[in-house]
């Protein structure tokens, strides 16, 4: 066994990850609780972009080697990047037991406590840290965040101001002041924002900083009602962002075309003959375009006593990716159906493992609100019939404009140029219309505008679709203290948010290219 481990380690060091993984897995089949092997296997998974699969392995290794600070730090970094702050909280606490006076680690712990909505514990710790470093801008910002979430808005705002005075370069603090300063005179921002504008005019500012500042200055002028200036800086941020990513609409059309072709009659028939996946829980997939109301729907459902919220999981995409070649290309419909179901079995297994590691009571239902799961909605409907599929919709122009306003990156590469954004939306809309026709009654339409205009009736309809009885907490969803990790956090902490219904109206002139594309249907197959 030692010889096999040495060989696996050698392959790992050489970057031969597939071979190393196979040997590590062989060793874990012999000794499932071996912490060193599980730690090494976890690192292989991280290095091959399967970090989420690594979390249960890190947990097992750390439980058996709680003094291995290097291992724990690696695990904390992975958990934090994934937004799995329940894991991060547990592991940072272990590090603090060894280094209780580490200020940087303590500050990191405050941020994690805020992320898991333990605001009172975070506030107590940040107060203690501020006694040691009263001008620490990061800690002042954290105190503001704690207070804002504990409904101490005025006090929170003062701490955001203190944080910005301590370090005027903190763009994130400026954003907090804008978000939480509605209706307030913002003298400090009136002083700082022109300085930011001056920096944007200077040569030598790196592109990342320029982009982040431009988005925040745009937000400031939007709140002030200056559409022209707001859009000027918004376009500047998006232009820089667009230069960082490849996007070709013809390539995206090819992807969507293959999805529709894969959902053929023989494939659907083969899926119907498969045995049901028995897991004991029905996943609720909340999907659609970003900024279409997915966080609102999740907040409502997760307020129910029978529902747990998993946030925006990458797990389904990762599991499906490993089966993509078979699902999309095999000539045998039965083989393709089995591969699709295998992806969902692996998905459910991983989600359950994460829930168990957190120490949760396994919920009867759980939500997964990754918007881009809409690309797999047809396969969910075909191969996982017990799942609920909630398609969040909103006025197309409002959806697109809200996306355009966000400082998104990576998988949102279509969003930084108005015509490309409109063409992508048209393509998405065509796919979802096809899926609704193919699977009548399987995909529920949760419309944002209907939710705003008649919230109680719409919440009742939503719960009925999910086979859930009405609970008063679902109507008071804004009091739900679960962690929210998306750009919608400020909205879901208040009753139904109506301000965004016609947010695009002052910008109609600047949005003309987007409006033209949405009306023409350009970009469809």
C-alpha cells in the first residue's frame, strides 16, 4: 500500500492528475478513513476544477488531523471561494484555537460569520478587534455590515463612512454607502466620487481598478437620477469587462442547437423507462436568466419549514459536464438517458454529502438556484421527474438592463455589449419556449411582475406547484435570516421590491441597441 501511495504522490507531483486520482481512489477503497490519502485526493479534485467534490474529503481529513494547519488553510481557501462558508467557519475556528491573536485570521472569521448570518457573534468579535485596531478600515466596514443586517441602518451607515475615511480606496465600501444610503445626504460620497472620476481620467490606472471604480461611480449617479453620467461610467466598466472575455454568438447558437437536438423523441422515451432516482428528497431547481427574481423565489421557498436553501450550486454543471459527451453524442438513446440520470444521481449524492458534513438535518426539499441550470432544464425534466423546475421570468428589457448594470465576470461573458446581450436573451427565450412546449406542465413560470403586483396569490401558486402548504413565514420572507450570496441581498431583506419594475425607463435612449435586438428577435436559431 505504501508503494502505491508513493507512486500516486509521484504522479501527482508530475501533474498527471488522472492517474494520481485513480490510485488515490483505489487506496481510499481499502482505507476509506485514511486522512492523508483523502487530503491528497481532495487537492487533485481542486486542481482539476472539481473543488466542490473535494469538500467532504477535506472535512474527513481535517477531522482526523485537526492540528495540520497547512491542510486547514488550503481547505478554508477552497470553501471560501465556493461560498461554502459553513465549512469555512468550522475550519477557521480550528486555526484560531492555535493562533488566537492572529488579527488577519480573526478579521477573516468576522467576514465568514457575516456570510453565514451570525451577525451578533460577528459584531461581538469585531467590537473586540476594533479595540485593538480602531482605525482598521476592513473591520469598520464589517461592523457596518453587521449593523445593517441587524436593522441598525443609521449606525451602519456611520461605520461605512468611518471605513471610507480610514481608506478612501475601498471601492466596496463606497458601494455599501450607495446601497445603504437611500434617502440620505451623502456628503462623503460627494467628496469621494469626484476623486474617483479624476482617477478614471488619469493614465496609468490598471484596468481592473478602472473597471471596478467605473461600475461604482455609475451606481452613484444612477441613485442620484443622472442617467447620462450613470450610463457613461456603466459603459466604460462594461467595455473593459468585455475585453477580458471571449464571446461569439454563433458559438452559443451551436450549443443551444445541440441541446434541442439532444432532447429527441427516442431520448425522452428512453428516460421514461428508467427507474426513478430514490434519494428521499425532491430538489427544487430555480432557474432562468440572472436578475430575473431567482433570489426572491428562493427566499420565499426557503422560509418554509420543509425546505432548505443551497444557493447557487455549480454541482449539477460539474456532474453533467462529465457525462456531456455521451449525453449529447451517443447514437444509442438508452445509453444517453442512462448517462443523464447518472449525472443527476451523482449530483444528489454530492449535495447530500455537503449537507451531512454541515451537520444539517437533511431537508425534505432543497432549492438550487443556479440560474444557468436552465440550459439543463430539459434533461432535468426528462431524467429526474420528481424534481420541481421553477423558471423565473421578468420583463426582457428590465432583465437585460439589470444584468448589464452588474459587475459580473466569467460565465456572463455575453453581458457586456448591448447587442450581444439582447441576442443571448433571445436565444435563451427560444430555448425555454421549446422546453415548455416539450414538457407541458413540468416547468412553472414564476413571473417577477406578477409577484410584485399580487404577491400573496403568487406565493400561494408557487407553494401549490411545489406541493407545499402555505406557511406565514413564506409571506414574511424578508425576515428569513439565511445567508444570501448574490447581488439581490438588499432587495430580499425587505418586502416585495417594486423599485426595479421600470428601472430602464430613464435610460431608453442609451439602451436603443438592446431594445432593437429584443424587438427583432435577432440571435435566435
